[in-house]
C-alpha cells in the first residue's frame, strides 16, 4: 500500500483490526528485534515511524481518527516473524491495556 526508498508497507494477511498494515524495512540491516537496535538504526527507525504515521492518515485503508502502532519485541511479546516490523491498526476503538 506504500513504498519509499527504505520502507515497505502492506496489508496484514491476518488482520487484527479493520485496518491493519505492516511497515517493514526493505533491508533489515541485522535488525530482527527492537531490543537489538543501536544508534546505527536511528534513521531507519525514524523512517518506520514516519511511514506508520502516514499510513494511519489514509482513510482509503480504513483508518479513522487514530491508530495504534505496535512493535512486538520477542517471543514473550508475541513476535512471530523475527524481522523488525510495525503493526499499524485502526478502523475500530481500542481498549487499554491491550490483551
């Protein structure tokens, strides 16, 4: 649904919300988990977050007035694919705390 030089975004194949887009780096540069991030990854992490913000503004994808951006970091947090990625969820109301 969105592509720029270092970032790709696409719909999740198993959506947890009406609007559910994954944002990934095209080159993970060894970044499989957030806790492995270093200062070398600052630019890439910023690009991922900026892209998530742009995606959450796209009403054609089903986003309304707000979104939830999630990074599952490690097995205990529910990370299933060990390639750093952001979930951008929207299109419904969310509760706090999350599951």
